[in-house]
């Protein structure tokens, strides 16, 4: 989001107009970046984004738990097969 916003003509033009670089390239310094007003979505949209991220993180946690269980079961099966082959 921020990268896209920084690349807009208005913002890039403002940064380019105030920037100085020794290699003829625009250098975005912390001072220039901090001086740019950054647009934020409305509070309701921010809350919707946070809720969606929380929902997705819960799904990631569940998937990670399933993966851990699956790996443990695979290890147990492998050990049982090896023990059976040895016996």
C-alpha cells in the first residue's frame, strides 16, 4: 500500500523535488519519508482489515497445528513400520 502510494505522481514528484542524490538518482531519506503525510483508510475499514487478518491468522494457526499432527503421525507410522520390519 505504502509503496504504491509513494509511486504516485504527486508523492513521487514532491519527493523528487526535495531530494538530492550524488548519483543523479532520487534518494528517499527518512526525513523526506517522515515529512510526507500518509493517507490512512477510514477507521471502519482499518477495523475490517484487522478482523480479516485475525481470521486468516487463525486459519494459519489451525493449518500449522494440522501439519504438526500430521508430521507426528507420519513419524509414528514410520517408527512402527521399522519396528515391524526389525521384529
